[in-house]
């Protein structure tokens, strides 16, 4: 399949729907709504919403029922980026090739824009079906036992000696849980059975780890132009990364092996899973 | 009725349930979970959860079904306090008589603890019934068209000339919407009909405004010991308040009138609404 054409079409679909579901920039409080739109509509791969849509299709459903959950995932992901970039956290000035939210606006606005996007994610899910299951899936993935917990340990691990167990905790939670939720949420909207859900969960766990390893690799090997954000920042901040722990070559080999395993997990789903098979490679080949 | 005994009993009920539903302090990431517990279990009036429980009873339901939504409201309320206290926002050092979260821990931990509590609120709601309606109610009350929007305009209004319309926007959103959600969510768990829901919504709007006026008054007339936080800070930060706009006496009279109107709105509900009638006076008589 033509992955680039597929990605472009889905991205357009997601962007158009986000545009419709976000408060308009003029609506009071205008600065807050402008900031929310700025960070959410700044581009980005839309990987999580696309995984959600593709997972619905992979188990025989349509994309329509998965659209609100897909948007919720992107709102939630964008809030994590805004908060992670704050001076008290990773202190980054550049994101997706543009000034980060607190640089473009101010810290208070960035904190509030993140809070509002996190809340909006659950508002969108409340309008989807099956709402309760979807909310639970996203909340568990995003909270102190998920993304927020991963970021907390990531910050705490700066400067500490490499530790394989801790690194796995960070990666699984900070990145993996949300990709897992993306696949499972899409499948839930399509009424997936337990076997289908299990296949997608395995797939997501593998690409989640591969994605994070690729991120660590790119932070060393890429340029700011390719990445749209600072490079070499992991080493500068003494971050615990796969590259720091295992070296560049071993990290690359590990990511490649995970992709093969992820694709194998999709076998039982057959042809409708073709976009997910292709997307697995995208998670490590991406340059931004 | 003996309001103080009623409040003490409900508070104990809420505190015990919070204790059960929060991640333990030792669970990884321990510093994050410790911070969440520190801010959530630091005391507080538990006004929102108690309004939720009392509203369920006021329409003929039991408290049990309203318990998870009640906890969700307190998690959400506590997250707003943690984020509002941050240096980039209101920059407060003291809350409920204790160091604020970022003072006790650090800014990154405070931001993440707030994020995690906001997320936990929706996780708790996903386990309640009717989950979708409850999530929608809370998300709408809490987002950029609710609490977050009110805080954004509150910050933006500092130092500006008093403006009655803007002040109403701030108060309605920053404080009123969550009290409104508390009453409506409790009633929803008890299967309230449209008339009962309308009565509670009117009640909540009135006490919400009275509560905020009382807050403005207390910031001028109280002591740090009574309030558990700094006093006079509104004037120092040139906050737009009811007192600044109308003067102390007019503000007090307005609050008193609102309480009478709030109580009148409950007439159709009869005896089961007795705790809510008493709670209305509490919202303006409280000293902390």
C-alpha cells in the first residue's frame, strides 16, 4: 500500500475534524483558545488518531465511530507536549518547528491551555460510544499510572546511572500507554472481540517501545530541521535513554526486531490490518 | 438540622473514600503519588463532594451511587488549586494552612500532580453511572468554557479597571460551574427528572455566586489563621473582585440576598433538601 498517501488522507481528515471541534479563537477567553488552537493545529504526524482510526478498520469497523476518540487522543497528546515543554519540566523552546506554547504566549497560558485540552479530550469521549469504556481506557493510560507517571520518573531519572528496569518503566508509561490506548480505543468503537483486542494490544506494546527507541536514536542522529525541535538535548540533560544504555547500534537493532514482532501480532486480523502493518515501520522511519 | 454534625459526618465519609481510591504513596512514581495525596488529603471543606451527595439525597436517591462522582469533584477541585497556586499563576505559598504543592515538592511535581488528579477525576467517573452524562457534565464545567476559562480571564483581568460583565464571567466560570456540576452530578446519579434538575441548577447558580462574593469579602476581612492562606492578596495583585467593584457592604448584602433566593429554589424538593438549605448559608458563613 502507499503509506504516504494513506497518511496524508487521514491527517487531512483528522485536521479538518479538529478544526470543527475546537473552540474558535475569538471565543472568550480568546488568548486561551488561541493558544489551544496554536499548539493543536501546529501540524504533527497525528500518529495516535491515525492508529485509532486504523485499528477500528482493522477489526472490521468504520472510521466514523472512531473519529471523536481519535480527536481526544490528539488533544491529550498535545497537552502532554505543552506541559512537558514548560520551564519547570523539559524547558524546550521549539516544538514542531515553532516556538513552544509558553514561549509564544506565556507560562500561565500554557499551563491552562494544557489543562483545557486534557479536559476537552474527556468531553469528546463522553460524546462517543462506548463512552464509559473509552474514558476509562484513556484515563488509565494518561494518569499517574501512565503518561504522567512516566514523565515524573523521566524527570527524576535525569543524571542518574542507567537502569534498564527504570528505563522500561519510563518508556512504557510515557509513550507506550497512549499508543496502546489509541489502538484499543479504535477497536472498542468497532466492537472488537477479546482476541482482536489482544492482538492490537500486543502490536501497540511493540510499536510503542520501538517508537521510543527511535526517538532516542533521532535525538542523537538527526538535525533540528528534520526534527522540528532541539537535538542532542537528551545527552545535555543526562536523560536516561536506550542509546545511553545500550549504544546506537544495539538500539537500532532492537527497534527493527520489535517492528517485525508487532507486524506478526496482526496476522489474525488479515487484510483490514494492512495500514497498521505499514504504520509499524513508519514509527521508526519517521524523521520528525 | 445540626449542620456541623452533618458536615463532619459527610467529610469523614469523603475522606475515607478518597483514602481508598488514591494510589498509595509508595507506588512508583512515589514522589508524584505522595504529592497527589499531600494536596488532596490536606483537609478542606469538601464542599463540592458534600453538595453532590446532598443533591442525590435531595431528589430521593442514596449517597452510595453519588460517591465516585463526589470524589471526582474533589480531585478536580484540588488540581485547580495546585495549578492556580503555581508561580506562573497566583504564586501562593500557603494553602489550607500548609505549604502549597510546588513549595512542598517542586514545580514540575506540582504540575504533574495536578494533571494526574484531573485525569483521575475522569477515571473515577468512568466507573460511575451514568458515566457518559457525568463525564460530559464535569468536562464542560472544568474546561476552557468553565473553570480553566475563568482562571484565564481572572489572570488577564489583574490591574484592569473594574468591569461588571467581565467579573461575572470570571465568577460564573471559575467557581460557579463546578458547584453547579456538583449538584447536577449528584442528582443525575439518583435519576432526577427535569424539574428537579432545574431546581438544583438554579440553587447552584445562586450559591456559586454567593460563595465567590464571600471569598472576595473574606480576602479583605479575614486573618491568615482563619483562612489558611494569605489575605489581602486580591488587593495586592489588583484582582477584579466584588469588593473592588461594589464595596464591602453592598457585596455582603448581595451575598445574603442570593442565599435566600437559592433556598427558595429548593422549595419543590421538600424535606430531603434540608441539608442543601443549610449548606447554602454555610457557603457564605464559612471562615476558611
